């Protein structure tokens, strides 16, 4: 029986022996909490403001005189005096008119300098972190995973995840960087040790 060219080509493809691909080696740091120093370095590479702190309320005193959105379940000690705290429910206009937002996070990734939000405790709804121009995110050292695979098991896998790697930015065809196009222009990360 004569075979068509198509059948012959498919037979060759099916019979081809493909050597096993070499494993991809990435510089993941799997021991410990993932490395506060590495996370801070990578976040700073994205033009974020990074501060390592031991006292969150003391660090938040820099927000005095501002109108800051805070999810309803942030720790009470974060709500320092001298700040006008805006609490949910808020309209889109109220969010947009604020000076910033203060949140926690679900997990952070040292290798990529990424913060993961899942709408859990101290994070609020997604719009809270997309509309205000300044996002202050509190990251505890024990929340820092070494790598993306290490962070792949979020506390609540049914929640929508938002991955934040620096302030919102985009570039046009000529690679002119514009910040604040689809999220906060300024990201400030407080790493609590």
C-alpha cells in the first residue's frame, strides 16, 4: 500500500528519538526563609523603596498628614496617629483620591523580588492596591520564600493572586519607561525582621 507524503512525515516524527532535555538550573536559594537581604536587593532593583524595620508603627510615622487606605483587618498598632485612615467600604473615587494604601501580603519571593497578594488578612480587595498612587506593603521576614516554587503553595489557593514586582510601569516601543500607568507609581516595602 502506497503511503502519502503526509503519512510518511508523521511516521518519521513518531519514530524520532528525542534526547532528554538537560535540566534547567536556576540559582534558587532553598535553605532558610529565602533571604531577607536577597529579597530587599531584588525589590530595590525594581525601583521600589525598601526599608528593613523592627517596629512597624515607628516606620509608619512617615505617613503622617496623609489620607491612607487600610483594609479593615490590618493590625490596630499599624494605625498610627496623625494619619487620616480611610476604611472600607470605599468607592472607586474615594480610593483614587487617597494618598496611598497600607497592606500586608500573603507571601514574598526572594529570587524575584515579588510580593504576592491574595486578598487575605491585612490585604483587602484587589482594587485597594491598584488605584492609590502609593502602596506601602508590610512583609514579615517569615513570609519570604526563597523561590517561586517555594511560594507556589499560597495559604488559600482558591483566592485570586496578584503578583507585584515593583511599582507599576510600562514602556512604549522606544522603551521610554512610564510609571503608574496601571497601578501605584510608588511601592514602599517594609521588611519586618
